[in-house]
RNA sequence: GCCGCGUUCGUCUAGCCUGGUCUAGGACGCCGGCCUUUCACGCCGGUAACACGGGUUCAAAUCCCGUACGCGGUACCA
């Protein structure tokens, strides 16, 4: 469905740090909406704060987006007819419109020092219609003085917010939102270093780039009336706004936006590229994120990117904050892992296996992956959850021993180990046959051997089917581990 | 503090706009069972919610008002 004025959305991160999952979700929703309506996605880098800019951040953003496969139509890399796409390279535009605003009487120069501003704030006043007359600006100083100060170059431009008006706008997810302008202060538009603030740059670029829909986080909701005032002052039509619910920390006691600290303390990655390191499937991350704040209205939960594009609609986006749920992400990821071919899984798992210092042949890794594929949730668990494939167990799971190890276990295990010696082709069928005949001859249930064998070889009471497990661990190791378990567990 | 936004199972949500079909549906998690003389997958079942108080109405999760709570904003940060 294409819109009349063509849909153009922008994802506008600031390179003050690596791309956050919340940022990725914003990018996703923009992407889904644009693709759904056959529109364009613009990547715009909002680097107007030179002091907070972090080297490498832009590369990380690029990396993250390309890893998950959200491709933009225009941006610093691919260019486009609205270039440049870095705000630091567009300063002349901002200066031009700041000037227009001043000439229209909708903005003014201000020369207050930091000390003067501080003093005002201590008096609990805001720089607004009620105080601007007491400050040092082009509204209170003589023209000659203003010219002199402007020439000296040390000034800012502030928006002249009208008193006692209502600034209202429609938000796709929240409906009509309105603010009384007396609550809004005279926001700085152009900083003393010549750079624009977010507010100015944002509306100038959105207008110049023909952005039709502004889809961004709720933290921007309160600054939107300022933007609406500026659109009005410049005689521009504002875009359609959609403010997305914030992603909150899953720790309800802590509350607030999901932060870097939560990441470390709750084991949740916050940066997109950390999800890559942690072995999540990019498609799964996207799928999970889509569901965090949006609902298709059906009972489907698993979507490919294309399916999401199809099902997406902004008016099915919720308005309340959502807690990040790592368990749910893992569940989604689990499904994507099952959809992988064994070869793909093995290929993805290899680096994690090698990082742990283990060596393994392609053939054996393939066998291991086959065994564990439907019981892991993230790729690295091929090794972290199944170390016994690579080294002898360092101990035995206590609960398992308690439940499964009996007085006769050691003898049965030793007998089984003996019979394993006779096997030439040590495969799943062979170890199973040996075990079942032993159980028959000893007149015990197969479980009487199965459980101790699993415990001895893997150190645990759960895992892949035992016979496949034993075969994959190999003859020598199995026999060695059984002897050791018989000794240690008696 | 002030302003704005929000509030359905522990969590993500459907339902709310267009009151009755909601003894509130699904999913994650958790618990139990089946399958497997093993583990998991799978399947089946269970657990658990309309923040509170007033209205309006024959009827309210759904509409209105208030309160509480949560979140966001309140910078020459984005």
C-alpha cells in the first residue's frame, strides 16, 4: 500500500555510543513501516554534539544494521539525492533557517553567560516568556549592542515560544497530544559553537529530506511541541508522528529504561553487536523486537522479516512501556536454530568451540550439532552446555547421582565398559545393542545402565539421547570415564 | 516540583475506538501428565490479570471523572 505523499522515514541515531537494542527496535519499526508502504528508509547521523561524539560509534551502527539485514535506501554510505546525511555536514542549512526564524520574530539571539543561566535556574525559573525580558538577549539589548555581540560570535539562538497557546499534534500511537506553551521554555536552537541543537536540526532535516513519518522513541514526546511550533513558524507542514513505547528493564524494582548497567547485572546484552557475539540469530532478534510493543493481532509469533513487513501496522503498536524479556528472546531464537541445517549450525558453532580452546573435526562437529540442535537456545551452547563432548566431566551433577546412581551401578557400568571394548565400529546402534543385551542378561531394566552411563560420560542426568551421545564421545573416552565414575561414585 | 504519557496473568499481549458474544483469549516462564525401559523435541493439561474509587447505562475490561502508581521530559544531550 503506497501513500499519496510517498512514505519516507528516517532512522536518526546519534553516534554517542554503540547501537542499543532499543535503537534497533526503532530502526526496525521504521523499516517495516516504510517497506510496507513502499517507501524509503533514510539513515541520518545526528552528530551535532561534538563533545559527546564517540569514535567508532558510526561504524558500530552500520555494522549492527547490516548484521540484522535492515538496509537503508539513503545514508552516509550509499548517498542519495538528499545528501549529505551527517548533520555535521549540513550546518549551513541550520544557520539559514535559524536566521529565517529570527527575521520572522520567532527566534532571537541570546548572550547570557553560563553563570547567568545557572543563577536563573537556581531561582527555579525557566528561560521562557516570563523571564526572557530579564535576560541578555536581542529582545532586551540595543540593536547596536546586539550587532556587536553577534559579530563577536559568542551567542546562541533561542526559539521564542509564544505564551499561553496550546501546541497540539496527533500521534499515531497516542492520539491527540497537547501542551500549553507556557510549559515550554525558549529552547536553544543554535549553540555557541555554531552547531544546531537536535531540535533545530531535526525539523530542518526532516523537512528538507521530505520525511513523511517520524517514528521514534517516547523520550521525544515532550519535545515534539517545540518542533510543532517551529514547523508552524517556518510555514512547513509537520510530518506524522508516532512515538514508540520505551523498552524497560525487566527488573521491576529497578525500573526505567533498559540501561547498560542492567545489561551487566542481569545478563542482558544491550548493544546490538553484543547479541552477535552472544550467538543470537539476527532474524530472531528482529522477530523478538517486533513483538516488543507491537502485536499482529493474530496468534502468530514467529515471523520472517518479509512476513513482518506484511503484517505490520503502526496502529497496532502499544502505548505503554515494555519490559525486556530475555527468556522470550531465547525461545524465539531456539526456533531459528532449529530451522538451520546441521551444516549451518556447525559452521556457526565452530568459532565458539575454538574460542574455548577445543579442536574438533568437521565430521565430529557435525555429529555433535545433530545431537544438540533441538536442545539449545543459542549457538554457543553447542559447546558451553555440552562440554563433555570435548573433555572429561570435571564432576558429577549431585541431584543426578542422588536420583540415578544405585549400589549396583558401578558393577553394571564396569560390565558395560568391558563389552564396549569388543565393539569395532563404535556407533549408536552398536552401543545400544550392547547395553540392551547386558541389561537383559543381568535381568535389570535398561534404565539401570542408561542412567549411570550418561552420568559417567557426561557428568549429568540430561542431554542428548545416550546412545548417540556415547557414540559421539567415542570408545576410548567412554570406557575411561566409566571406569573413573565407578571408582569415584562407588 | 511542574508538564506529558501510560496502567489486562510474573512478562509480552488480544479484547477497548464501534459497551452485551469475556465464566477475559494467546504466547514466554513455571508446574503436572503422555511419549521415551534414557534426555530433549512434540503433544495434552494446569497456574495466573481487567490498579483503585466514583459516575453514565438495563449492561463497563470496554465510555466519563478522580486517586494511586509507573515511565518520560524538564540542558548550549540526543
